[in-house]
């Protein structure tokens, strides 16, 4: 079959393998010219059946920290390099299909014009059992430079035998619905086996935090094969203190936040207080606070977490997370038990880079 990418220079290879026609061995190789040195990397996949391979490439110069091949089996992904593009008009994904035991080019789709790098790639099923690649990277800023705070994701899947960029609307140049501040990575936030994309929404700051700090809720979008999406859930992510809370839908538009800190000797306590505001004319009223208490003394941590009105949410070595409800003429939709269920610690992500 030969090296199907040998002539495709300035490319990074990302492969989405679909079940289908029998191919004895699929060999991928990619030649990358950094200006000074040409790198050649390759890998083989042996499988009973292979239908097609989606290859994502961005033309331009590249940085190669390490040549690694991640082969996760049939129906998973293979990728070699991260590539930084200087010509976004050529950002594209090529689909190679098996015909008579050979891999031949079937079709190509454009990636977002604003996509300036491939920083991470995630493979996930869609709700209708198709498999998709989530290709995420820095977005171009208005000045033409790669943004340090904004990312964009292209979602690629094979539909009706063709590779499609389902997140890019017809006639559009970018996957605009996935363009966002890079507050946290796309992930399976609700544990249903499908990756969701977090879209930040500004939450009003109040009290001592007013005008000094920005808070965001994250609206997690789940896509289907048609490119339509629905909101899987809403969370508040406190990345400073390492936790997030899945919040009821009816909180949206009625919540203000403030940050508190209480330090004494070897004990540090950080808190987030949630306020309810019915209308813009109403004065915000506190209804919930969540605390992170750290101390070298275990009993001190326990005493702070169990002081009057508080209850423990989670504990880790050296840290206790606790909460308390305040009297408020509003049903926030949470109880002590449901708050514990919807409170989570932020876990580090495995990197695809």
C-alpha cells in the first residue's frame, strides 16, 4: 500500500479508524519539515477490518517536543504531532477510505480558519453512536496572533460515508458555536460517555468581589451528528480551589457570587458565597456558601468544617470541603444530600499532546 502520507509534507496526522472493509495492515507516515530538519514518523495498525481513516493536517511550521504514537485500537485515534499553522486557509481534514484493500482519498473538509494550532484531540461517541474527533486549539486573535485565552474546537465525524465537520455550519468558515474562553477542557462532564464543550457565561460579582473579580458559569454543549447541540448541564467551576458544582437550570440569571478568605495561624479557609437576586432591582440575598479549609492540624480542619450550620462535602489529605445553607425566601433546588451529589473535585486531565 505504501506510505500514504509520504508526499503530504507539513502535515500532522490524526487518524479516526472506522470499522469496515478488510485491510491486512494500515501504515501511516508523516513527513514534517521544520525549516532545518525533516522528521519522519510512522506507525502501523493491524486490525481485522478497516473502513476509513480521517487525517487532520495543518500546514506551516511545527514544534516537535516528542515523537509519540498513541494507538488505542479499532474505533480509536492515532495522532503523531502537534502542528502550528501559518496558513489557516489550508487547515483541513482528509478522509481515506478502503477500496479493494487499498486506502484512497475519499473526501476532505475544512477546519476552522481561526484554528491556529492543534493542542489536543479527544475521541468520543456522539449520542447516535457515531464516533467523532474533537480537535481543539488556540484561536486566532483579531491581530492575527494565536490567542493565549481563547480556543476553538472542530468536531469531525463520518456521516453518510463522508467525513464532515459537524460543528461548522454550512457556508461558514469557523465552528463559531465552540469558540470560547479557555477556562477548562472539553470533557464528559455528566458521565454519559459523550464529550461536552464548555461555553462560559459571566456571572455577576457582588460584595467585596464586585468589580474586582470575574466569575463564570459553564454551559456544557453536547453535539449530535447533524451539528445540532443541546445543553447537557450548567456548572460553576472554582478552579482556584479545585472544585465545581453542577447547578440547577433555574439559577441562570439569578445568581451573584463573592469570594471570602479567612486565615488564622496555620489554617486557611477560602469560600464562595452564592446570592439570589430575583430581579435587577432586588438586593442579593445569600443562600449558600462552599468552603475549602486547609490546615496542618487535622482536628482544626474538622472543627471548622463542622461548625454550627456547616456539613462536610468532601475531604482529602490536608483539606476539607464544607458548605452551609442560609435562610432565604427562595427554593434553590438543593438539599444537603443533593449538594453532596452535585459537588465534585476538579480532576487533572490526561493530555493528548
